C-alpha cells in the first residue's frame, strides 16, 4: 500500500476567549495556517489537490464551508484549489489528517492539506444547536434517538465526571494533573519548544499592532493552591475549569503527501503516517473511547504501548488522559510532554492538526521515533493516529 508522509505541520498560538485572537475572523485565521504550511514546504500552491478542514461550529463566521472560504482568503492557494469542511467534533482536524492520508494512500491524490479552525470567541461552542432551539427550529435529539436513549442528556461534562468516578480519581489527583499541564507548557515555551510549529499572527491591540506567538492560555503563575480553589463545575463533582480544556481560538495545518510527490517536488518529509484508526463506543460516558481506540490501533500497527516514544492525548478534561494512562499502562513521562489543552487551549476543530504539529515537532526535538495522537470526541468516538519521525 502507498505511504503517506507529513512534510510540515503548523499552528497558531492559542488565544483565550475574548483574548488576543478575538479580533481575527476565523476565515482569515485559517488562511494564516494554510499559507504558512505552503510557504514553509516550498511547494507550488497550484499542485495542492485538496484542502480538508475540520471545524465543529459551522455557523455564522464559520458557515458557508469555512474550509473553502479559507482557501479563497489565502494569499497563496489559487481559487482552483478544492476544499471540504468536516465535523467529527473535537477530532475534526485529526480526521482531516486521516482523510488526507487515505486519499494519498489510495493513489487518488498526491498533495493534501489537512487543517482546522475554530474561533470559540466569535462562534460560541454549542451555538449551532442552541440558537436553533431558541428560535423554535427543533432539537438534534430525534424521536428515534430519544427512544434508544430515553431522557439521556449527551454531555461531555457529565461524561468526564463519570470517567473520574469509574476510575476512582480524586479531585486532588485531577488538580495536580492540571498544574502539571501548565508547568510543562511553561517549560516548553521558555525553552523555545514551540518556535518551529507556531505561525505568528499580526493582531491589533490598544497599544498598537503586535505579533501573537505565545499561547495565551498558559498561566505562568499557576499553583496547586490556586487550581484547587477553583469552583467545581458540578456541586457534587470533582472537575473544575482548571482541570478542563480552555476555550480557545486557533487554526492549524498539516501537509500530507505521497512518495511520488516527495520526489516530484523535492520535498523533505518530517514523518511517515504509520496507522490510522477510528472507533466508537458508549455515547453517554462519551470521552472514554480513546482507551479502546488505542488498543485497536496498536494491535493493527503491530506495536506495543512501550514502543511509542511520545503520546499526545487531548486534555479535554483531566480524567481522560489519566484514565488513558491507567488503561494502557503508558509511561506518564511520555505524555503531553509540552503541556496539553488544559494549559494551551482546545480550539475544537483545530485541535487535531494542532496536536499533530506539536507531536511531529516534538519527536524531532527529542530525537524520538514513534508518536501516538488520540482525541476523545462527542458521541463516543475517538481517533488514533500513529506516526514515525523521519
């Protein structure tokens, strides 16, 4: 079977809700990452076969096929470049990578950009459903769905609490994990670990024009006492905003190509895509599926968890990566070594390609071979992608 390669991977630094990226239209934010991955690879933009874009809240400024709008707003990609926008919830742009790789591996395309965008400031999370409900335009839960899941509220918050209880986690354990996310992100930022993956974005501020290139969500003064004092999301729960992923604005992009394209366009690969897996399970506990998806991915890849050198497990909520560690027996020192979404933010549709940018650059930086990325997703779905650094 033909092989798919990653030539480059980029992301913007995350912006807090209402923060430094709040003034940037999501279409233009996406265009920044698309342009950057084209510029950095040196590839002729006219040879790009397709752009696959992940976006969860496809409404308002992210409506009208935001992937195509990003191409049209790009400085480099011609209007002849196709694009498509997909929604696999939090795993949307990780699925974009997998669709891009599948296109290349099938031999139908040679150069595909996988990308993602989400301005959670300008298009609030859940607004695609709530705005319609408020206008009396219906609810996503159909009569048939209600019959199968009577009176069930599909809630990621509830799912995260269920995982914490199922795996016997304490609030103190979750708080310590939240602190470690910030500590690792602080260390990575100060060491320049993100420099090769971050696309600088020019922004307007009250003090004048500036360049946004440091993840805004990192709390450089984070302490266990401060995290422990944050109000619980549910009065009888264990999770707080400090142990949940941060609402975030951002975009990201990954160039996926065939071996023929590497030779034809004199491109240098960063990594080889080793395995693509997606599974689905319980839609109520919802966020536990990465555990079982990882089992399947490793089996299909002929690898053991100890063969993997770095893991990127999205920190949607602290119980998710902690349960993943417990289930897989993975080495905690290999997990999210540069911090995760609790510190860096989780820009929904952009997170998949964002994590891949951090993973492939992290493998290079630490001179490691195999990396595994997984993401919990609404509806009880999970993607796993295994890459081999070259």
